[in-house]
């Protein structure tokens, strides 16, 4: 969330935290540029009226970093030229303030589904099936009860399958700005261990591999 209006930012965070999103914030262009350069995001909510620079100037930064990141522009200005310019520069959607948070949520889900899931809400990996609408996970058609962190971890590993992910990147994904509040190394190990145990009850392969001193990889041998 790149937004300098503290009250609006607080309302957005309270709303989306309830839906299980992991949200990070930036209140200026420079802060947003640093975070975008260091991390990858599923979706960026971008305000144009930032105190130190026009938010549109972040679009090339986002594009260079990761073309899979969705971008929704927020602006108090309903000027058609700004809207067209933002979409031409790579933004996926545009909302004019004021707006309903439920509408923003629908647009975020639509963008993530289109970018990450090619339009489907069912992700499948051999015998594992993940329903991203109901947040249900099944192995060999048997329901697996996961905690929110375990579900988020499984999705993260799925989206990064066949790629090595470090413990630090997992911590940042699971806890966002609050990762320092957790003993990240032990917590990541514990969540990986529990996820492997639960998935293994119904007979899938051991897809989560530990690479000593590096991190983990989710792949089918």
C-alpha cells in the first residue's frame, strides 16, 4: 500500500488484515521504491499524490522488478488523462477516491487470479489441490486442515515451485513488516515441519526439500 494519507492507510490495513492479506506500507515515493526494489509483491496499491514525487514514476520501477506484480492506482483526481497514462504505463486498474473497500478487494482478487492463476481459483500440483476462494486444501481428494500460516506458506511454495526460497524470504512473506516480532528461523522451520506432516498423511510425495544453509525448494522429483 503506497499511500500518504495515514487515516485512509489505517482503514485499508484494518480491512485487508481481516481477509488474511499480508500488507506492507509506504508513505512516500522513496520508501516505496526501496521496498519494491528489495521485495516481490502480488499486488501494489499505488496513490499518485505522494509528498515527494508523482506515484506514476513508480510504474517503471515495478515493471523492471517483476511483471507479475499487479498494480491498482488510487487517486483523488478523476482526470481521464491521468487514468489513461497510468494504464498505458503498465497499471492494471484505476480507482478514484472515495471508493468502497469491498470494491478494491474484488479488484485485487481479480488481478491476483489473472496474474498468478491464469483465471482459475483451483491450483493443482499432482495430488494436491488448493481452492484459493474457499482456502481449502485437499490431498488425494481428502480435506487437510491447515492454519492460516501453513496455508500462506503452501501457496508461497506453490507459486515459487522449482525455485529455491530462503528462510528470510519466507519470513518476510508470512509476517511482512512484523517479521522481527517472530523468531523467524525457528518459526519457519516449525511451519515447514507441520505442513510436511499434514500433507504427508494422505500420501503425497515429499515435495518440500530442505537445502542446508540455503532454504527450501518445492518440486517433484
